[in-house]
């Protein structure tokens, strides 16, 4: 594994303007992530933690204003390429007390710049699959046409017949039964699981360097979920593909990823190898521990027959509190660190090689 | 296009034919009854206003082969129409079919042309405003559209005539009356533009299209198209353009025909609208009946076109 990450996200901030509340929703608030070649990075967190928006922002797919505010996304394929290059010039930010108060964005030219930066990357080098595959596939075209389009756009195969053959090959690769029949089906004629397989086939047909899977199993039946996870696992190993997997389902994440990033309130709270982050008995961020304790597993059920929930409210991403984002809900906060937890936001402290935790409990002495 | 689409269009066409036949029968009956019950007697008009006694009248009817009862007369008319005979205009003495054909072509040119103008203006503005809602150009475009739509057609029409014929002297005032003027062919475009811009529907169409386009643009499958590096419009045009535009054409057909009457008056345009206007004033019964039928048919044609586009585009509709 080479030392330079395939994808590096630095200080990414994506804010949305809420007209109702006249304030910014800080969906992504300074995210740093690295995706190494060949690895699968799992991004986990509650709904609204900004995990999907992070990757959508990196891919220039956030269209609502103001959207992506600042950040740097470097894609190191053959030559390093900043996917958000030149966007600073199109966003004007007014800060007060170190906080972003106002964002003026030249949306049309911003959009143009994004399209320019990502041409040749989106779909070709980085493919995406989404949750809700039936909605995410074009309802007016057959799945075969949509896969063949991907083939013709991104590979050297150009004739309709070749693209069709290749599309059938990919339908076979994602183990759809009777690909020739399915080729001519529209998304509405397929089940959720089959649609997701078709979606995966479409993403892989471009033969990308990296696959971003945004909640690929959410909304599918439990048995289908397991099969899609198996399929992704198998394809990833066979194709040696780099993958970013976004899910709130720790089970899915633990099956597929080598490394995990835990997000909360638009920030990465903890990163590390999967086994270490998910080990309940090891050291870790209090948020991750609480998240693990609330996953539905037999050993987590309390004496009253309930699952322990994380106390308190999900973080208000409009009025982000001072200090650690999680301190109000933290059960491990103690008098020794309380003052710091409430006042200053911790950095990601490196507690072991490749393992970082954003918590004052792990601050170097 | 897929074979299933053609099949679906054929099935829509057959349904549409049945409905249209029933509708035409209904429309003609209603109009016939209204004309029958309206004051004034076409027979007396034919005789130059001379009133006949009941017995004389019956004898004259029998001699001319006209049924005495209203339903008899109606059925006789239907019988003739089914043989392609729409009767003879009471005003001009010409066969109605021939008279309507030439003016019908004029109106067709006017209405189809005006629809093209309307859509040619509305689609780009709506698409731009949907994609770049906050931009100054989009706002200016929308404002302009509202302004133009708010102007009454007849006023705008007279202003255009005044400007082009009196100020610039480009066109003759009466169409076809002066062949020597160089730009007289351009005169034909003036009413087309007027009906296209000033029929009041423009702003409504722009608003509807803009909403449809921006709705479709935020659909998940359009995001997928972007994520896979494909053209957004290639994926979005069916739902964002084809369906709403055909819907607009179907819905606006009656209003465009109605607007044509006014524009034809203003421009002295020898179309159906003017003939209809004159026929209504002269009580030219055969012409009124034929024009009503034609208008109903055109409106049905619009709705057929919309349904055909719908089933052709929508795989779900064509497979049910």
C-alpha cells in the first residue's frame, strides 16, 4: 500500500442555509479524511451526522446553496488533482469570532467550475451507488440501457453491440439471475435488491478506481441486505477496488471495511482499524462506545428488556455548542476534564499509529 | 422507439377515437339545440325576412325535403356530415367544407406557429430559471414574461400594427392587399408572434415548466446521472420537458383557438376565427356547426397527442 492516500479530504465544510431559521445548518463542519489505495473505509454515524453529505460534497453533487463552502479534496490517481480547485474564488465568507456568519456564493460559476473539475473523474474514476436504488435509477430507461451508457461513456467500447455485451457481463457479475431478461427491465419491474445489483453493475461498468457506496443496503429487506453486503465484499476482493462505505449500520460497516471513521455533528470523532474501533472492551471515543451499546444485539439488551439509547438530543447543527460536540450527551465526562470539554473542542489525538480520537480523555499528558 | 410504445400508442388512439366520436356527437347536439332555441329563424332569413304561415311553411319544408321536427333536422345533418357533406354556407353560397379548408389552414398556421413561438420563448427561460433560480438573468426573464403576459392581446396587436406599418412602413395594413411591398410576407409572422406571446398563457407556462424542471432536477435519478458522468438533460428531458410540454399543448389548445379569434380580427386574418365570428353574427348555421365540430376535434387531437407522448415515454404506462 503506497503512502499517499487515493483520496484526501481536508477541512471540508458544507453548510446549508435554512430559510425558516435564518441560519446555517452545518452539515459538514471541518472534516478530514483519507482513503488509502485498496482499502475500504467505513463512515459511520447517526442520521444527520454529515456522512453522506461529506462524500456528496467531495463529488460536487451538493447543489443546494450555499452547499460546499470550503475545503480541499485531492484525488491522487496518476497526477494529484484537487476536485474542489478554484472554488475559493467563488465563495465569499464572512467570519466573526472564528465562526462563519455569512456565505455569498456565485452559484452559476461555482457549478461550472465543479463540472469542469470533475469531468473525467465522476463516474469514470470514482463511481457511486446510492440508497433507494429504485429511485436512483432512471425510471424511463431499461437498466440495461443505463449500464450500457456507463460502458460507452467510460470505456473504450463504443459500439452499441459491444456495450450491450459488456452490460450483460456486468449484470452477470453482480449475480442477477437471467441477465438477458433483466437487461430489458425498467427499474419499476425489479425488486429493491435487484435494482441495487443493477446499480452496482452500472457503477462498476465504468471500471472505476474507487467506489463510493452511500447507504447501499438501507431500505432493503434484512435478507437482501446480507446478500448485497456479500456481493460487495466479493466484488471488492476480486476487483481490488478502493471503497468508501457510508452506513449507519455497524454490522454492514464491520463486515466490509478495514478502517472506520465515526462521524458526529459534521465532524470525524474517531478513526482507526475496524477491529479496534468496534472492540467494545478497548479504549475508544465515548460516542462510539454509546453507539455500539445501542446496536440491537442480544448482549446489549438491558435487564428491563430495552436497548440503551444515547441520552439527550441529537446535536443541533445550527447552534453548535462550544467545546466538544458530544459533551452534553457524554456519559464519561468527569470533573477532571469537564471544564475543557465544555470550552474547547478537542483535536483528533493520535493514541496509536493510525488510531485517532477526538476526546479530551485521550489528550496526551 | 420500443415496439411496446407503438402498441400502447395504437391502443390510446383506438380509445381516443371512440371518445372523440361520442364527444363530437354530444357537442354538435348541444350546439344544434342552442341554435334551434335561439331567437331568429334561418328559414325566414333565407326568404329575406318574409314570415310564412304555419301551413305555408310546412309545405315549403316538405317541398325542399327538410324534416319538420328538430331531431329530424339534426339527424339529417348528421347523415350528411357522415357522407362528408357539411352543407352550403348561407352567407356565401359556397360549400362549407371548401370554405373551412382554406381558412382552416390559415388558422392552423397561426395556432401551430404561435405555440412554437410560445414554447420557443418559454422553454429556455423556464429551463434557465429552474437551473439558476437566483441569477439576475433568470429573474429578468421571468419579469419580462409576466409583463408581456399582462398586456391585453388586442392592445398589443394594435401597437404592433401601428409600429410596423405606420412607423416602419414594412407591412401592408390589409393582408394580401398590396403585393408590391417588399416585406409583406413578414406580415404573416406578426400575428403568429402576437398570439404566441400575448395570449396570457405564457407566464403560466413558464411557471409550470420551471416548477417541473426544478422538481425533476432534484430527483434522485438525475443526481445519479450526474454521479455517473452522464449528461443531466439526456436523463431529465423526458420527465422535465416532453411530458410537461405535451401537457401544455393539450391544455392550451382551446385557449389558443379562442385567442386566434381576437388576433384574426385585429389583423384581418382570413382564418377560422374570423369566419366563426362572421357566422355567429350572420347566423350562418351550417358554418357554425362545422366550426364547432372542427374546434372540438382539434382540442381532442391535442389531448390525444399528450396521451401518446405519455405512454411512449412512460414505460409503466405502455406495459399495463
